[in-house]
C-alpha cells in the first residue's frame, strides 16, 4: 500500500503532529509525503530526512499557503490517483483538509485513528472517548486522520527520501487567508509539552488565571491548558482548550487545577501518564482519574506549590 | 439570503455513554437525546443573522429517525422558519449526510449552510468539509465569528495556533465552534408556535442518495479505565509524590 502523508508546516518548520502521522502511515505501507505551499523547498528538504519517508511530492504555489482546503484538497485528490491512503494529522489543519479530500475521492474518512489493525481496519474514539470503535473500511482508497498522542513520533533525521515537483493546481478563487491572531507564548505547545498545568473556572478571572498559573508553568517548563469553562469565561484563549473538541493531550504529567472533570474534558487528557488534581471539592470527578489528588483552596495551594518547587 | 442549517439528534451532552455488553455499540435505550450542541450553535447563528436582517429564511434539515422531528421542532421553536426531515433508521455516515445535504442545497439554493463542526456521538468532524467539497463551495470550519457582507463572508476560525480569519465567497459552508454564540432557549409561546411551522419529510431514496455504509463497525469497546490514585494532605506531600515519580527533581 502506498500512502500520502500531509505535511503540516509553519514558518518553515514541520509540525510534530506530522511525525505521528508518518508513523501511522508506515504501518500501512510505503510512505510518501505532500508538502504544499510557496517557497517550501526547505520544508521539503526537511521532510526527506524524516525516517520512513520515501518520496516527497512538492506542490509549490502561493494559493497553497496557509493550508487553504479549497486549494490543497484538489492537489491531494489528484495525487491520490497514485496512492492508496491519504494520512493527515488530526490537527485543525488536517481536520480542515482531509474530509474535503475524502469527499473528492468519494470515500468515508476514518477520523482520529488510535491504531492500525490491518490495512483496512482501524480503531478510533467515539462518544468523547467513552467508547472505542474498531472499524473496517470498504473503500478502495482510505482517508485517515491520526491522533497525535496515539502514535510515536517518527525521527526527524535518518531518512533519505527524494523530492518530486508535482502539479500545484490553481487557485479556486473562492477563499483567501486574511490573517491569524496567534497566541504568543514562549511556553511549549500543548500537544508536545511534557508537563501541562491546566486551569478551570475556579480561578474566577483571567487575571487570577494567569497570575497563578503562569509562574507555576514557568517553574515546571510546562505548557498551559484550560477547561472549556475557563475558555468560555475568557480566562484563556481558545487554543488552550483541552477536551473532546479542543486539544487532545497526553503529557508525562497533567496538573488539573480547579477543573471538576466533565467527561468532555477527561476525553482530552485521560491518556496523560500522571494526572495530578487540585480541587476544593473532594467529590469532583477529576479525582476518579487522578493519580495524585490534593483537596483544597487553589488560591493557597498554587502559590505554595510554585514557591516550593 | 437563505440559510440552510443541518442538525443531528444525538445523546444528550450530560449523559455518560455506556458501551453495550455485546460490543455492538453504545446503549441508547431510554437515554436522553438532544440536539447536537454544535448544531444548536449553528441554529442560533442563523437566527442572529435573520435578526440582523442578513438572513431572510432559515431552513433546518435533519437526517435520522422519525424522532429527529423533535430536534427539528426545537430548531423551529428557537426561530427557524421551516424544516426538512430526511427520514431513515439507518445510521448515515458523514459522506452520506453530505450527499443528501448537497442535493437539498441544489433544490433550495441557500447562500450559506451552517453545521456543527462535529457531532458528539461519532466525533467525526467531517460533514461540513465534505459538503463543501461536493458543492465546490469554500468552507469556514470551526468558526467563532461569522460576518457576511456583500457577496462574501468573513469567518474567524478557532485553530491550533490561535484565531485565523479567512474570507469566503458566497455561497459557502460554515461549521461552528463553541465560542460562536450562546444558543437561546426556546420560549413556551415559541414552542407552541413551532408546532404549526412546516415540516416536510423525505427519504434518502426520494432524494436519490445511496446511504450504504463504507465503514463497518466490527466492535465497540470500553477504553481502559484509569484507577483513582491517592489523595495527599499537603503541598509538601504532593511534591514528595512528584519526586518519587521522577516528575520533578
């Protein structure tokens, strides 16, 4: 089976989520990659070095910048004439593009796979991860998105793939990128952070959320996450949200502070290696999944923890 | 402009799903069902566009069992104008749903189609994108802000790195994210009024779409359960535990 992995990149860097997609694809067969965008020579070069990638297809064109699905999907669909599976990371970029590719190919996407059982059979979470479905695809070609926490990341070095320029298609002319309001942060990205400190509505305000959590995160070199309630309340930006429909994370340590543990939140973090919960309500569901729990007032506990670490 | 909104009847957001003993799926007998929360946001957004004088008519569509009528009535009570139920007892995959919606879009000629970004039961996050592909329309997925102006719509999207803004030419497909709006509750008078709003019923056959499944569900299992660990009594004990686990030096 010949696979085509969508390489997600930004600022000339290949995103970590792509590396997990490469690992998933390698379980299906030969791994090819698609790098789309303008002036992506360096990205293509970096992609050839990823262990396991045989060939890198490069589609070069300004209309392919910012991963505009309207323009990228037809290029991918065309390349799929010579491939059997399209594999994208289950990031917002991958989730935007892959279903569009699937519909163009008239196949049903298999979303957020957790494992490859055989070349037609995969497992994937449903109902916020409260159930795992084993599904077999009857489509001749497959379109998959890959949950980054479920697969090891392929090594960025060690590969020796070749580069091939392909038809970049044309601008569909019906969508354009205006801009991105990027949340600036020196901290590690949530999906690749080793430690995450995450806050809930109990912080009470954006000021207190940051005044208490930021120093703790800095001390631990941790990423900062949030529950949906905290994001809805405006304490943290949208890309901090951990959960069923936000980011799925599995760090070495996840410290949930003032988060009760709704099933939608647990869906995003319950595969963390060690879960620490700090909450004033000892009945909070978060304690049912926590390895270490501490019942008490976060406004006292968090500063003390930051100081003593 | 005419706005088409798609809604799905799913397990209620607050219910903890239970896997059936025989591994055939999730047990939905006697479980509270509601409108998919993201679809509620889609309905709300359409209504707000109508209140602003941008939308002229809101047509709400659901593909599902006869009981999905209740979901459509909820949308009508919130403020949609009329409803179409595509009635089937089969579980229709996003590809099949997208094909049905594409056909309906062909008949109804909306300028905007709004859908939830994902259904909280099968968690696919695919229907809107597939629909846009089938229609050859642009897509604004995971929207937290939607601002139509003459012939186009500006969509702010919740992406991994922050908030991205794209401009799409109409007609377009939008999928909603959580921060787009807070859906209203239908008032009792509006619930009564909704009972007399038009609701048409069709079948996938009548529409001419093959909804045969492409994915076969071989089994559904419960995920590995985490065991609750220990509670500690103080910050010092917590740090001690973290040290034992090698988490902090």
